[in-house]
C-alpha cells in the first residue's frame, strides 16, 4: 500500500493517532499502520527531522527533504489539535457518562487483544494489515463493548436487588 502524502490526510493521521496515547487499549502506531502512513510519518519524516537537527547543531551536511519536514509539522499540528479536542471530549464524557466510558475503554482493551497478541506476526514479505484488509479488530472491539455493557447491567441489577432486600 502506498502512503498518502496529502496534507489533510497527514493532519487526520496525527489527529487520530493521538488516541493511542490518550485511550488505553489503542496504539497510535498501530492506527498509523492501519491508515498506511506509519513508515512515512514515524520513520521517514522523523529521520529527516533528525538529519535537520544534526545539520544545525553538529554542522553535518545530511540531505534534507523539506517535504518530509513539512509533513512532520502537519502531523504534529494534527496531534496537538487531536489531543486538545479528545481530552476535552473525554473529560466531558467522564463527567456525564463515567460508566459508559469505562465500558468503551474496556471494550478497546479486550477488543484489540486478538490483533496485537504475539501469535499475529507479520512474516517477511507479507503486507502489513491495513484498515481495508483487517476488519476483525472492529468486530472484536464492538463485541467486547457489548459484553461489558451486559455484564455491568447484571451487576447493577444484583446491586439494586440486594439494596432493595436490605430495606
């Protein structure tokens, strides 16, 4: 799969991948692999940035790809905007719906286990999974979310019954 260098998509990649830092159970790197831009953003662009730093501070003469520096800056801006918006959104959801947020996070953690577990290794020469050919992660996340909701509803019903019987 060819990476997408469109600046709007790079901004979106930064915006979405920051979820991996903020929400447990999600990996920002894995999200970038699914989007097909991991190598562009976290290998090529970061290496170009390090070459730029080496040229400035160590007086080296590495070739710099200015387009990759621009891509890294747009990715960084997308990450900052995503972090601000996501943290405000999670704060709102935590205040308004704390149990549902716990369900969602537990669903993410349980749902992503089958994907990131060690038996799912990519062999040499295989194509990395993308969001187009790895649909199972979403199914596991949704199934885990539903299971957690059902389990929590049973616990709440038992707590209500025991509180009712005490009075």
